[in-house]
C-alpha cells in the first residue's frame, strides 16, 4: 500500500468530519467523492490494486484524488487472483456489446466474488482508525449490471455488521453509516449530479478493457452504460474512445 | 499470496463438502480445523500475513495445515500497517501479565480494527469460488479478551451480510453458514475438545510476542489464557515457554 498525501498530509482539523471514500477513478466513485465534499466531509480516498485492474484505472484514481483535494489517498494492494481454479484466476474475455438492459438477472463474468465486501472491510478498518462515521461507496442498484453486492439490502446488511464489528460500535461512541448516494440514480442522473457539483469527468475512466494508452473500448458493459448516461443527460462524454 | 497444496492439490471430489477454515496456527483455530474435519468437511485453510504477525505464527499455520491434511492452504498477504497515524502503524508493546479476567470491557492495544471482517471477507470470496457453504472461524465469546468482532451477534450479522453479497445467495443455490464452534466454550473446554479429536497442540503457537526461535513469552493475554486453559483441563501444554 502506498500513501499519497494531497492537500492535508498531516491529518485534518478535529472539527472536520472525516469520511472514507472508495475511489476507483470511474464516473460513479468520482461523483460520490464530489457528494461527500458537498456534504461537508473531509474525504480520505481508498483505491484497490488487484489482479483484474489495469494501471489505467489506478492512474485515473490518482488524478481524481489529486484534482479533488482529498486529505489522503491510499492505494491498497490485494491479491484476488491466486485462488485455486476459479473465475478469479482465469483470463476471462470482457464481454462486448452485451444487452445491458436485459442482463440484470445474470451474474456477468466480470463479477469478482465478495469484492465490495473486501473493499468495504478495508474501508471499515481505516474509518475506525480515523474515527470516521461515514464510508462512501458508488454502488448503484439501477444500472448495477448484475452484481449482487451492489443492492440496497446488501449495503444495509454491511452497515449493520460493521456497527457490531468495531470498538466504536461496542463502546457506543458513534454509529457508522455506509453512504451510497447513487443507489437509486440512473447513469444519466449521476452525470447530471456530477455536472451540478462541477465534476471534471475528463480525468475519469470506466472501461473494463482499456487500451494500454487508456483509451476506452466503448463496447464493454461499463462503457455502454457510461455512454448512454451521458447521452441521456444531454451531455458529451469528454474521454477518448477507440471508435 | 502463495498456494500450498497438501493432500489434494487438484481439488476435491464433487461429493465432498468444502469449507474455508481460517487458520492462524494457534490453539483455537487448530481446534476448529479438527471440528470441521470431524463434521465431514473438506477443509481449505486460509492464513493471513499482515503487519503485526510474526513468521513464527505463519510457520505454525503451515505445520498445522500439513499435519492435518487440508485440501489446500493459502497464505494471503494483506497490509494493515501503512494507514496514516494509527494504532495499526505503531510499535505497540504487547501488554504482559494483564488481569485477563477483568479486561473484557476494555479494548486491548493488540486489537486490530476490522481484522476479522477483513479475514472473513477474503474467506467469503474463496468460499464462493469453491462453492463452499461453510466458513469456520475460531472466535470465542467467553475468553475473547475484549475484541468486538468475536461476539456472537457480530458473527450472525456477518453471516446475514454474506448471504446478500454473493451470487449463490442471490441465485438461492445455497446458504452460507459461518461456523464458530468455539463461540461458547472456555479455553479449558477447547483444550478438552481438541484432545478428544486427537489434536497435536505441540505444533501450534498462540503467543502475541514470541522469541525469534518461536518460544512463547508466557505473559501476554494469549499465553495466559492458553496456559490457564490447559491447567483447567488438567492437561500439560506441550509447547516451550520462556520461563
């Protein structure tokens, strides 16, 4: 894990409200970071480097953290690949031009078992250390592309568990909340919200299968949902696509 | 993470019952592994290498996994140290000769935020890949030494969350159970159970602060609880202590 202090490397004022924000560098998590700032939180951004992620995404997360002035940005290395004989270890082709509207009952091959649970568990550890009572995550139930760990009932159950897991929970000093402000928004509504909050989407990336120079493929589920979101919001997506 | 196949490197028969067993190489988790085997599970053992752990403990986990014939043993590297400014990063002295009977309302400095949540999240990922419907963990509410994430209500909440997190949960193919068979046992009862199941405790270690050669200190909370457990079970602890 590497720590990258940005605007406030030495910490934050005791009067501020620290929050851990899970940041992938994509459209959703970047919008969530803007929401956390709007709501008066001092954001501490956490990004994961794991088997299936491209350095393109890590680079985007670093750009976003820098541009949006987080108090601290950590990149946590986790290894989800070397599990014996599983989809996690396989070189799975990212599906292209899939019908994303009719895919919600199907778990896609890009699904990583327990990924959000692992991410939020690390966020919980950092939140406890910071004395933060908020974790922000960009899960989204409408355009969720079939992932079980993006549903509202999952997020609520994680919150319940988290409040039983920590010293703060036991001592009753504060209650942790998992904020999922995009939960019930369409991609178009997310884009509109981000524009209202002044988000610069040109530094983000969402593609599951980018070219080495970072150019998005335009055909994976994430690209399709993102492009449609911009179109429906009547806006232009400022990033580069392969075609 | 390194994979170390033991008795059945290529997998397990489709008719067996795979279970992920969290294995530290200590008295509790070794007993839990024996319980999983007694109950007919094919154990897949998972050990974590993190900042505060000694290689002595990893070595013990490897010995136990080997001796007890798990299907596979993985050692997962996670970094819990480099969080900015926290008890996680500090070189904290392990408390010695503490009154463990009157320490349960106090969170000890050896507490690692969200540790069991992180461990069980990785176990959940592996369980989903294996199609396992069981995770075994050696938490213990009686001799729990003040850790919030060892309590029964915490374990139950994790199980509820886990069943909402996974593809298997969503598809309703099976329900995952978190087995905590030591939950309501005293250390003496754990030792007695292990002896009934033929556990060789000479290859385990429990000490928070072992000497480089692996000799247990005899004075930390873990040593005190372990030694008293053996004494109350009328048994001799076969490992070496510093005095």
